[in-house]
């Protein structure tokens, strides 16, 4: 039987993760699941709710909670990391510092993303050391901690080749496309290239038939999926489907203006929702009144879903009102990405999925060591990235520029070098200024001194 550990199992999304993992446990021969979190309060509320979800779905799974990382990863076959170092308050400061200089305040892109990475990378590197020492030989780590692009690059540069970056943005778009066409998720696949939160689809197959250009012309795509953030004329011109986060690169002045004119940043919205939910749940008996707790969770998490990218884009979500159904077929999310990998590795049945992995010649024009977000064939012996020998100038120019930023961001964080930090942000298209970059780095180094240590 396999053991799977989750580092960061005390967050609000833990119930989703537990549902995904436990629904697939029997099929994948997963006998033990351990949720770990250093936040004891989160462990006592959200991880306890996750444990109740697990018991209702499959009580035979040994589902455990612990605040100790060594205990969690001991003899683990697979580890998922999803942590928020510094919590909501540091995220808010990341955003506000950037916005004070007229720069996008978004947790994964540009200046705010760099600050978040300054906290994430050192902590994840410590967890990687534990995994190397105490997990089973050949164990895989699936990292969902943002900013996945910079974090994955840094962990790869540090030599932790067992770490794979995962994100559900691309799989979520393909899931929405499946709903548009009334087919199952496994009947839709796509070819993806680029970087995390900066990727493109140049092929979409529905039941084996190429549908990319048909999709680009389909008005439903811009009403019922995350492609709603883009003009049809733009996607028609590019001939590609776009990762939703490309909105911040293609409409940056609109995003910044919308956020500055809003009452709250995304981080402040999340903080207030999390605080309200935690306060209400903390006075309830999770074990004996789980249905009541779930109703509270649905109320607050529904507010979170309804606010997704609304301030930044000025558009309301297309999704129906939020409902968490324990027993409905799991849609996957980021846990689904990890589970698909495990399924392919354990069964030997090849499957396609999107991962953040070293390039190694997959995208012509990038360095072999550059971590890219790319569609891969997953086999029993590992992953095989798709090959992209020629990419049009416009997407490639953006990919190169941001990859240079990620490469330098990794170096800056690993060496704690102020000059490299300023250089990386200077090159980022959402900063694009040495004077701004230098000032932002000064503020972020001070903000994160308790996490990132002294910088030279």
C-alpha cells in the first residue's frame, strides 16, 4: 500500500484535497494519507473537516493529521506541498507595496510574486531535505505552492529533481471545454507550452478531433470559461487558447487600475473571508456536527469563489453558486493533476497532463535547465514532454522575457543577492524599470527578513 503526505493540509482547501485523494485511494492502492500543517489552528479546523470527509468516503483509508513534517513524510511514496508562508497578512503587504508604486499587486506574477517566492523557496527547500532523508527512495513531490514558476525553478536549481510543479489552470480550462461540448473530461486533451501562469494551448482534441480553431470562434468560450477575460480578436490573431493569468500580461494597465479602484485587494478579501469562516467554525463541534460545519464552509467559500478575479477584471464569475458535495464525482483540481501522475506511474498506462518540469530541449530557444509548463506523456518510467520546435514570435518573446526573470529570481533567492534581485524585476514586463525594481527589492527584502535571512 502507498503512503501520501500533504504538507499544508490545514488550509481552507483541504476538504477538496481530501475528497480527491480518498475517492481515488482504492484504485491507486493508497492506504495511508497524512495531512501536516505547522498552523495548529488550521489543523484543528480545516484538516479535521478533511478527516471527516475522508471517513465518509472511505473509512478504510488510514487518514491521519500531524503538526510534524518528519512524521508526515516518513516512508511516503508521494508528497504534495501547498503552503502559504507568511499567511494572508504577508500576501496583503506584497500586494500593497507593489500597488503603491503603480505596479501590479498579484501573488504569483511580477513584484508581489517575487516577494512571495522569497518566503516560499527557503521553507520548501527545508521540506525537500526532509523528503530526501525520510521518504521512500524515488518518492515524488508535487508542488502547488505559489509562485509555482519561480519556486519550481529554484527547487530544480537546488538539485531537487524529485519535485514537480503542478497547477490546475490548464486542466480547469479543458474541463470547462468538456462541459461546453457535453463530453467527459477524459475525452478532451490539449498541447500546452510556456511557463506557469503564462502558458498557451496550440491544440485541443475532443474525442480525437482537432477543435482549436472551432473553439476560438465559439462565443460560448468567452462566456462560460476563463477565456472570458480575453477579446476574441486577440485569440484569433494569436491562434492559441490562453492561460487565464495571461490577462495580467496582456491587459496590465486595466488590471492595476481596477485593483487600485477597488475597496480591497484580493489578499484582503481572502483574509476577511478566512477570518470570518475560521471564527464561525472555531465555535462548532466538527466531529458531531459536521453537516452544520459544512454549511458554514459552503457559505464562506462561496464568497471566495464569487470574488475570484472580479476586482482585477471587473467581470463576475461564470460559475454556478458554490456547493461542496462530498460524494459527487471529483472534478480533480490540482489534486487531480497529482493523482493522474500517480495513476500513470503505478499502472503503466500512459496519460497526458501538464507539468512544470525542466525544459531539456522541449521548447526550442530556452535553456535545458529552464523549468517550463508543458504537456507531457506520463509513463511508468516518468514524464516525456511534448516538443515545440517553432513557436510564433509574440508568445515566444513573452516566454523568453519572463523566463529570464524566473531564472534570475531563482538565483537571487538562492544567493540572497540584492543586485540580482533588482536585475530580475527590472526585466519583468510588469515592472520594466530599474529604479522601480531597486526600490521594490529594498522593501521586499525588509518585509521578508524573518524568512529569507540577510541579503548582500
